[in-house]
């Protein structure tokens, strides 16, 4: 694993150096992110869980973005963004309109990363086999074989304090939002019904 990370770092460094040498850095958007939480011996502290889990350690990932002249160097963005934003962002950066007959679930995140606006993303839903999760604002509901609960990520990023009994109305609201999302997905075209892979 350490060797893989070392070589990946070396290869990315060589690619970024080439972009600089060819004078394309000012016109190049670079996005580097993980596809899911750390697995195996990874330490996701302070996040709970890991790869293939619905807790933040399995869903929240680091993302590094470099776009000189658009995104301030060294800035940090704590806004709610997902990988669904990558395609619309790349389309906008390239000056290409996305297909008109396709409904995109994401948006151009460059203004958010640049600090010019708040993220319009307010909710997100996940389902993998029997595991489910929903996030709305800072609230997160998880129902999984590895544990379940209602969490306030603004005050409990480690998802240690289940608030299901203290906030039954919020728990019901999160479950209702998840059910509404499932219904939208079932009715959506061309995706058709949700398949439980």
C-alpha cells in the first residue's frame, strides 16, 4: 500500500510538472479524490466506519482541486459536495453544455470551491445491498448491518451519539426523505427502477 501511494504521488507529481512546463497550468482543472472511505488497515479517525459502510468513514473522502485563477490556492472548502458534481463542473470548465435530454443530479461546483457561493446540495441518499443512509443538511440517518442511528454531523462527526430516541420527529423525516428519493429513482428515466447490487 505504501509503495502504491509513493508511486502514485510520483506519477501525479510528474504529470503536474508537465502541465506546468507546457504552460497549461492556468487552463487546467485537476481533481483528485478517493472513490470511497479507507479500507483494510486505513485509519479514518475521527470518522466512524470504512469502505462499503454507510458511516462517514465509508462515504466521506478527501478531495484536492487545483485550478489556478479560479480556485484560490491553499483554500479549504467544507461545503456539502459529492462526486455527482464532477461531470457538470468539467462540462462548464470545458465550455460544453451537458446533454439537454439528460437530468443531471449534480451541478458546477467551481463557484462553491472558489468561495463565491454556498453549496446548493442539501441532501444525499445511499443504498447498498440492505444498507441505507440519508443526509439532509447536518442530519444523517443510517440503517445498516454494521449499526444504525440518527446523527447530527455538525456536533458529532464520529457518529457516536444516536439521537433516534431524542429526536423521533427528525428520524421520521429522514426516513420519509429516503422513501421519497427511492420513489423518484423508481420513476426516473432512463435509469428505471433502483437495482440492489
